[in-house]
C-alpha cells in the first residue's frame, strides 16, 4: 500500500524483498513391492530402516522373493533418508462394518484389525448411543433433553398507532429475532405471525405491523412453533447446565416433537440457544419440541479380551471428538467412509459387531499383482509431490517398466530407477534397454545391470538382489554430499558384496553407449561400484542422469518459488522482481558448481521483456520467462594423450 503524504517531513515505509526460491528435495524415493505385513495400497512415509521394519516387517525367506525389504535397507544404508512405501498385497485384515440403524443401513465406517490374517480375528466393537446434553439435563434434574424455549404472556393494552408494539405483563421471555404469535382478544381465531424487533420491560416491538388484529387488550403473545427454514433454536437452560460446554461447535443434534424428527449440525452456540448449519425442513410444536446432542461410545475389544473405551465421539468432522481422528487403538484402526451423509441418525446402529473375515496374503499372487496392476499402484503415488525417485525392486517385465517410465514423464517431477532382468546376458539387457526409451525421450529413467549380492538375514546367506533400492540411496547420498548436479557414479554400493556377473571393460562397452549403467567390481576395489550415469534417452541432450535430475530440480524449485507472483499485476515491476528472484536462485546454483561458466553471466540467463510479453500476450493473463542454463556434464571419458617429447619450452607450453 502506497504511503499517503500530507505534511512536509520524512516518511517511513517498510518493504520486503521477494522471498528467495528454496531448492526442492531431490532424494525422496518411492518403493512399490510386497512385504511381510503392513497397510496395503496406502503409501506410507518412512524415515529409517527401523520405521520400515516396524510397519512392514523385515526380510522374508519364502519361495516368492520379497525384494522390497532388502531394497529399502539398501536405500538407507547408501544414504537415503526419506521414502514412501507402497505395499501391494492380496490379503485383508479382519474387519467390522458400522452402518446406520435404518434399513438398508448406510455404511459409515470400517474397523480393520492392524494384524493381517487370522491373528486379527476374534475382536469386537460395541456401539452405544449417548447424549452429552441429555446427560447434563438429567444430572441437573431438568428432564432427559433440552426443551425448546417457549414464552407466553397476556397483552395489557390496545395496540399502538403503528400496530408494531404492544404492552405485556411479562416481556422477559422474549428477545429480538423470536418468531411469535399475537392473538386477538376479541376473536382468538384471529392471529398475526410476527418477529420481535426489540424488547424493553413491559413492551415488545415487532419488525412489521400486526394487520388484522382488532383488540390486543387481553389477548396473548406466545412463542411460535418452529417452522421450515428456521436455523436458530432457543432452549430453556437451567443455571446448572452450560450449553456451550455440552454442545461444542460441530455437534450433531436431534430435534423432535414426538411426531417429527430431524438431525442437524450446530455451527454456533449461545447461552440459551443454537444455530444450525442447515434450516429445518419440518414444522415442530414448540410445546413438545426437545433438542439432544447425538454422540456415541465405541468399546473395542481385541481377541485377547482387552477392551478400550472411546466415549463422547461424534460423527461430525467439525466436532472436536470426530471419531475418524479420536480413535487410536493398537488392535484395530477406524476408517470413516468419506462423503457419506445419512438422512436419519448419522450414528452407527447401537450393538456389538464381531471383527471377522480376514484373508491371508498370498505372496505369489501379490507379486503378480505388482506386475500386472502397476499402473494402478503408480496412480497412488501421483498425488505425492515430494517424490523424486521411483523404484519397483525386482520388476523387470518390459511393459510394466514402460508404465513406470510413462508415470515419471507424465508427472515431470521424478525419475525411475530400473533393474535389468535377473540372469541377463549382454544381448538381453541391450534388448531390454531398447524398449525403455520414453515417449518424451528426455531421460526420465535409468537402467542398472547386473544384480548385486547382499546378505539376507532371513536366510542367513548371500542372495542376489535387484540393485534399484541401493542405487536410489546412492542418488540421495550424492545429492547430500555434492549436489544433484553430480553424477551418481563412481560410488561404492554399501551392503553389496559382489555382483551376479563380473563385467570387463569390453563388456561394458557393449551396453554403455546404449544407456545401460554397469555395476562393477573394479581392480583394487572389492566393493561393487556404480560405473555409469546414463539415462534411457536416445536424445543426447538428456543422456546423463545428473542432467535430467538437475533440470527437474531447477524447474520444480522455480515453479514453487514463483507461486506467490500469480495474480500480481503483470507490469514491469513484477518482471523485475521475478527476474531478480530467479537470478538469485540460479546464482546460488552456479556457486554450488551445478552450472558451467567462469561467471554467473556465462552460466545462465533470465529474460523477461516486451518481445516475450507483447500486449496481446498480457491480455491473456500470461507472463513468459525465458531461462537458459549451461549444465556441467560428467567427465565420463578421460582421454590422456601421451607421446615422445624431445624437450623445449615451446613444445611443453603447447
């Protein structure tokens, strides 16, 4: 806001520079696979191997290989710190379904046993309907529910000339906004429906005139019945009851007069009344109407007989004790069905339901599901913007791997780390690599060969393991130590003791230029080493892993950093601010060694001008920014020229 000056002097105006662009994370991995236990079809964040093991279990010695546990271990051993894990499975835990009492009932929630299979069978959940407001009124000796407020008094005098005011014997029961009925003293069949405008001792004024009433003197003024469209309900509350304490915002309430009943959600609470989120749809006899809150208690018993009780729950998400978040139980977890709005009582039917129906996971079928339903699994990862590396350890089916590559290309913010098929020879892996060039052909995947040998504690022996999890950890390690611009190669694979096949220089030459990265045991280095940093791109602009990942880092960082400029006035002031912001970010990137050039000017440019943004473009609400950067490519081939030198300073200098 510009300062308004009026008198001679010095004015102070504070300003803040544009917020600097923060670099996004580039090393958060996603794993898809099968595991011993844990939630199925729900990506879960883990930040350590212990956290993964606690949730999904460890390595399993079984006929069907469990690749994911060892892959996640390799990720953390090699420098990874954060991962999302998606377990695929065919099993299901025992469960209990909670539906409304009506027929047919509306499904509201499911209670799933935490332990999968038969271990979770045998528990139960008991639903008891309660009402905090009814309990408070009962304790105060004021009945079992709050009664709707009703005031009635006799009119003392004829209506005034404006026909908007009467004198009454007792005005204390009325307040502005009340709907009231004024009855003619001479003819009780003549009534006027009015709204109270104001109240002073002995006088009630209305918002409109009382047409049709001849004589008020001796007539009556009474609170009207609740009508359709009403949202404010006044209650008669004894001093011992605090309405605000018993009816927090978001409470579900039942309104009934014994004939009609409906349910509503409270948005506001006063000392003597409530406001409903939705207006009433029926008419209610004010003399019979009562209001009670609608809560429930869940008693969850595990198979061993231990019961934990959760009182005072509400099915309303606006309530402080919403059952979807208030129930934490070591035996079972409650999952509320979203977007369900019952027409009657929104609580589950009272009674006890057994937790049954468990299905034991079948590892072979689950692994088949990984391969055949990969697109559905990847879709669960799509909303998680933090993911920058995707791996499905042991998945080597070419159509499934192509789906992983397409997923990364579509989202344009992550890369795939792929495994060559177990037992592949050089020709086989070349064929596999040839099938994995993405539609965009911009390097969103990298293929690694061969498999590595690691120790499997479940078998107490060395086993062959797909390398993708370990490689993802090396990506994270390199990012942390050097930066995303450094090729994740010439790094030892922690946890690997050997490789499935030892490659010679000649062997690697067959596959390297095609874009398959070798894992080798080099002379003098007993630990296997990543000896390649190529993507599956045929386009040579994107043939290196670090170049693709650097651009993803730059693009997403700039995209997130400029969101604050959206809808700002598209003028030269905005152009300069944006240019300064982007330039500062790229300068930091250059200083970190990610861009090539003696100076920042040599390493990048940022252009925003009238040529890019003519009036016709600005009218469309668009601002075009052109950025060029000069990345640092890895020295993949170091060629040393050596020959016989006869001496002489000139030759030496040349």
